[in-house]
C-alpha cells in the first residue's frame, strides 16, 4: 500500500521517527505540483487565520515546483478581493505562485463520472458541495488538496511522487475503522480512484429517493465515508488501493496523550523536535477563535521566514 512502516505507528514516537526518516530537500527537482484549497464566505470571513494557512505554504513549500489555487464560489469573488488578508497575500506573492479560481460546477464536473447527476445535484441544493469540490478539482487538475485549518511544517516534496494517498485522521484507526481524513489528499489528474469515487457519488445522488432526506447531507457522506466505501470495494475486488499517509504526518495531535502534540487551542508545552518531524499540522479544535502554543509558534516562525 505504501507509507505504513512494518512496525505499529501507534507506539511511542514511532510515527514521528518514521516521518523524520523521510528528509525534505528544497532543491529536489520534481514536476510542478498544484496545491488546492477552498473558501466560501458562507463559512467564515477571509481572515488572518486563513492568511496564516496560506503563509505557511509559502514558508515551507518549494516555490520552484509548486503553485496554489484558492477555489471560491463565483458569488464570493468581490468579498475575497475586498479582504485585507487576501490583499496582503497578493501584495507579497507572485500571481503564478498563488491565484484564485471560481468554482463553477458545470466546468468542474465536465466530462467526469459525476456529470450525469449535475441537474439532480443542483435540485438537491448542491448537497455535500464542500466535500465534492475536492474530488472535482483533483480529477480535473491533480495535485494536493488541503483544507484551511492546516499549517504546513516542512516541504512535502519527498511524499509527492506519483504515489497517490489520503491522510490518516488519527492513530486509533491503525487497528480498525475508517482511517481517512478529508483534510489532505494527493491524487493524479484523472485518477481511476477519483473516477470510482465520483461514479459512486453520482450513483448515490441518482438513487437518493431511496434514502431519508438527511442521508446524503450527513457529515462526511461524500468525504471520508465515501473514500472508505471505495477503499473497501477495491480491496474486495483485489485491486490495489491508494496509500495511507500515517496520522502524525498531518494530524500529530490525534493519538494518545503521551505521543501527541497539543491541539490548536491548547497552551500546553510540547516537544519542538517532534513537531519539526511532521509535514503539516491540522488544527483540530476552535482554531478560528483561539490559538494555542503550537499555532502561535508556527505562525511566528513563518512570519519571520517570509517577512510578512
């Protein structure tokens, strides 16, 4: 499957040491990788917290082979452009390194397995749009998807080979349950895995009359629950699946008390060495309103590095 080592990654600091065994090389040459994320004014104001996440990308990722696209609903374009936080980003970052695009569903679903269900989806009020947009974008463009609420810690280049993966949400799923976290995914353009996911989503929408009205709108139905359904389907038919990125690579706060770093809003002390071994830090907890020790340290480090 890839990435999972031959020893349990839930024990002690094995996961962190495994992550540290994969060094980052800023001068490593690979084809350009597209990073994608999504923001909607219906969720929150584009604020300094969103700026922190994008700044962390600039501070850690190789500018010679990465670029970032912020996807937004068409109706939110003027709201974004008026945002002081966005203006600060565009002032300091080259347009070819970061830009925004409008998430127009007709274009994003064009010639995808989901296209036949577009009208049905529209009539449903675009149920699950925040989960489906990442599948549409990665199918059309390929690259890495990350959600806001992510602070990058170091260069992801060494884990951005042609191998496709989804991050593990926490260490507890190493022994059972759904391992997948929708907050960071890496897939190639027109990936057959994404094709399966979009076909499954389309099938579920077309058959929605068979489900309770709230079924498809339930949390993560088109997110990690969808990934897990396809994952099990692939294994059942003896088809190799995508890889699982171990929990601490992007979710180092999600294990046991003695081998996790603090959550985003916690002011607890932590081992800086362990944090520096991982690739990203997903902010679990009320990160928009309150920042803790790790969040403050990472943000200040990134500000110092980029100078803004």
